[in-house]
């Protein structure tokens, strides 16, 4: 619901630190024991997973190393984290001194995700940010990470050979790597150009650690549409369909789905290189499972499979909670106001370099 700012001009929202909750041993393709809750049905008889949902949370995507193999926080730890966040919100919403320098000490803990995006730039008080204020609970258990490998970390990639062969893109925007070239607007990150924020829309769908981690799911007998607040992206899942057989790679990939009992299973391939996930894209398949486990909980599990990058599938899990409201338009500045300045700065640097080279050549002649 917030207008993009210099955070997006830096191209960092799309790969900001992510935060959700997790479960499953090494892959989240199976969502664990079937819940006792019976989801209501739509008019067509499908389990009803529709409505407005949010996955904002304090739980990070990757577990803190100091927690080792611990899947969950203790109740006391979770309570302390949430109490500290509540304090951060209270302090962060106090009146802001308009004359204070950027990133002036304000008594707040600077989150790693905020620091990566320039500190307080674009978020000078917490009224502009909504990263989540509770620990992610899965089946009532407060999770330490989204990733469900034993140590809560993404498994190491195989070798750089796969990347050299065109199966990865570790330097691309989808891989959350460097900002890319300043040669022309087309080489700037998709988020900076207001085209797409890949982290939220997925697959997999991951909170961004800043704001607008909200979704609207709409069901029909033949398709499920997932609208994302960030840039109002909408992913359409075709039900009981087959994947395309060409090599056309649309934004968000090619998603097909089917029902397994009360669980919607979504399989996505044909993911474009610009949307590479952790460097994988060409042979990447993401399998997602949506299961209504309570009136106010929608469990989401995902599995990542890319044989050229990882020997075995891996994944994670979290639970959506109801959004207390609806999704409004996300007013992204077309092209972003800072884009002309970024490109002009690069051209100025090029001219200075050329002038220096010319002077050096003249002096040596």
C-alpha cells in the first residue's frame, strides 16, 4: 500500500532478507500429518483457501547459526522476540526530527534487512514499514527459520560448472546478487523498473522483510489466481492442465495445479532467468502445497528441485494468517524517480574516465 522509494531505486527490496516460518526434514513437498480441521467448500466443491492473507513475520528464512539444528524457539524466547519488536515499533513511531541526519542514532535495533537497503533511507519511522511483529508458528510451534534442512540453511550448490553451462545466474537479480550493469535501463533490476518483485510473488512465495507481504487468493473451478500486493502482480495457476512444451518462459513461470484431498498442489517450471531462485532457473521446478488447517491459518509448503544445482530437493514451510483488511493498489513509480540519476551518474563517470585517458595519451605523445 506504500509508494516505492529510494529502497527500490537501489534494487534491494526484491532480495531483502526474508522472514517466515518453517518445517519438514529436507523437503517440504509433503505437509506432514493431515490436519483434523475440515476446510469449508466453495460453490464448485473445492476446499476454500481464498481470501486475503499475510505471511509477514519475524522468523527469518535462514536460521541463525547459533541456533544450530533447533527447529523451534522456546515459548520464552518467542515471547522475548515479540516484546522487543513491539518496543521497536513504539520507538520507531515517535515523532521524527526532520533535521536529524540520515541514520542518526535513534535507540532502535537496525535490522539486517533494513541495513542492506540503506538503513533508515525510505523508512525514517516504522509507520512506513511492516516486516511482521510475531514469530512464525507452524502447527502452533514457534519456528526458528523457514528453511527446513537440518541446520535451517540453503544447501550448498554443486559447482560453478552448472552456472557456466547456463543453468544458473548467480550475478542476476533473481539470485539476489549485484545490482547489474548501468549501461541502460533494460539492464537495471526488475523491481527498480517497477516490473516485478520476484520474492513475494514467487515461486516460492517469500516475505520480503519490509512491507506489503499480503495476498489475495481467488478460486474458480478451472484456475486459482494469487494476487500479490507488491506491484499488484498476479500469478494464475491453471488447474488440471499440462505444462507448456516450448521454451517460452513467462514471468512467474508456468504454474499448473491439482487437488489432493484438501491440499492444492501447484507445480511451476519454465521459470525465466531474471527470476532465478538462489541461482537456479533453467531446470528449476518449484512444488507448492496450500492446505487450510484452521479458520485463520493457511499452511504453505514448498519444495525446490534443480538437479544441476542441488543433489536432492529441499524446501520449507510456513502458515499464512488472515490479513486484517484488503489489498489496495501498489503505486510503484514507473521507471523510478532515481533511475535517471543512476544512469546519468554512470555516464558522467564514463566521460571523466575518457577525458582522463585522453589527457594521459596527449601527455605521452
